[in-house]
């Protein structure tokens, strides 16, 4: 064997060895990722796939992947005109103001009138404790000022409501992330949670539209895998607002895998925000709540979830509070989206739910349309509430 042959053999040996080490490291890394996954919850409503599916059968993307926005997409309504329209709609649903105005305009307030004010607040879903607080402060202030002037009493009441709605709460979405995964920027993530039919999927669509209008690139993850129709509904929104959707082609696939894959693809495409829709679940179904916890943990492998938005149907009134508490415990809710305030909802639930969770209402839903989502604004909300 001459020197050239020896050198060739050595080079080939190095290349083979290098390749083998590389493959072993990659396998090890993948295995470690999978091992870090929490144990799969017991199957409840839908069969779960093994966590290995993360690599074995990655969720597929619907057509349109790679195009973060397409030119055919309708542009959102401008913010001022949307706000004006939404305020008018909210004001129409504010029965609280009409009734209170009726009582206050009677002039000298009798014991029955005070009771009626209290009942009106309770019926508007303000909640027991906040109502008691408002009433006490209102009586005290009226006594101190020695006033029975309806306009003045109304102004005091407005101030009390304003204090309880708390204009100082931070209601912005925190979507700044400087995290990287091996040099690849990690997108900001939003996880949408809540019980069945509250408006999660619709809110994902509306919110994606708002973010895209702000110039952000958005990808949607269809982690509601219970029904194929759920992913179809999200895909319709994705097409409408110009956001690609990551979904599984199998009904009953592991939602955590889809959420994981959505973030992976978000990284690949370099999108700014990944919005993950989840299936509606009742807060008293332990298996389903465990599953939600798992979705969140899997999403947090490289970066904490930026926002966990709890979608609450305002028409469910005080019943929503218990739901809110359980979801907050399991998923660490960072903000509330209160939907269906355009309907028969009474609005006072904003005060009750913020107080129960200590978490701000960040958005309100005022209809089924793409532009029927508004950032929550404490001042105009109280005005609209009082009519
Ligand atoms: N009036 C009104 N309807 C809304 C609002 N938000 C959602 N909806 C409607 O409520 C219904 C349920 O909305 P979805 O977005 O499918 O609710 P979901 O929480 O995703 O439902 P599940 O996935 O089945 O749990 C739909 O008919 C929506 O159009 C809102 O702010 N106002
Ligand atoms: Mg849904």
C-alpha cells in the first residue's frame, strides 16, 4: 500500500466516522426532545397518537403554505371606523345605563331606589362583591356631597365603575421575542383556550387579521383535532386573512404535536406570530384539562408561550367565572377575550372576571364578522355600559 492509498483510506474513514457521529447526535437530540414530553393523558373524547408522531407523521399544511400573505386578501376596516361602529353596537346592548338613568331621574332617592340601583348592577353581571363595594362608595359619596342631583349621582357611579374596570391594567399583547433556537428566531406564540363554542376559532381568525394589518406575519395552528371540521373552519379563516395553517390530516391526532409542528414551521418560515387554536373543553373534565396543560408545555420547549388568551362568552354571565378560574390554574391565562358582547350580554361581567382572575380583558368580540374584535378600552367601555 503506497502513501496515497493510506491517505485516501484515512480521509474516507474520517468522513464515515464524522457522518456516524453526526447522525448519532441528531438522533440523540430528537430522542431527548421526545423524552422531555410529558406523559400522554388518558384518552377521553378522542384517541391520541403516540408522541413519536412528532417526527413520524408531521401534520401537513394546507395549500397556501409558504405564502404568508396573498394579494387577494381583503383589507381590514380602519381602526377608527371599526371602533366607532363597535362602540355604537356596545352602547345599544348597554341596558344598564337606561335603567339607571330611569331611577336617577326620579330625583330624591328612596330606599327602594337604592335597592333598585343595586339590583340593576347585579342583573348587569357586575357580581356580588363589586356591587356591594360600588353601593357603599356611592352612598358614602352622595352623603358627603349632600347631593341628590341625578347627574351628579350618575357621575359618581361612573367613577366607581371606572375604578373597578381599572384603566391602569396593561392590556397590550406581549409579542416581542428575542429568543433563538440554534440561531433561528423563535416566533411569538398565542394559545387560545376556553369551553365549547365561546368563539375561540373565530377570535383566532379575527386576531390574525388585526396582527396582519399591523404588518406582522402570522401562522395558525389547528390544535383542535377532535373534528376535521374544526381545522376546516380555521383554514377558512386562514385563507380569508392570509395566514397559512398547520393542521393534521388525521382526526383525533395529538393536539400537542400539531401545536409543536406549527411552531417548528413558524420558525422555518420566519413568521412573527404563531396562533394556536384548541378544542373547546369543559373545565370539569380532568383528562381534557391535562391535555391542555400538555399542549402548553410542548409549546414551551424553546420559549414560554407569550399569551394564553381565555375566550369567555359574555352571555354565560357569572357561570363563566368558575371556568375562568380552572383555565387560569391549568394554562396560566394572561388575558381574556370576552365575546358576544353584541348580544344580550350585560357587560358587567368584565368587572367580575377581572377581579376573579386578576387578569385583564384584552379584547372584546362584538359580532361574527372579521372586523368585530376590538381592543378593550376601559373608558369607552364604561361610557357604553352607562349608555
Ligand atoms: N354574536 C357573536 N357571535 C360570535 C362572536 N364570536 C364568535 N361568535 C359565534 O359563536 C359561534 C361559535 O364560535 P367558534 O369560534 O366556532 O367557537 P369555538 O370556541 O371555536 O367553538 P369550539 O371549537 O366548538 O369549542 C360561531 O357561530 C361564531 O360566529 C361574537 O363576538 N359575537
Ligand atoms: Mg373552535
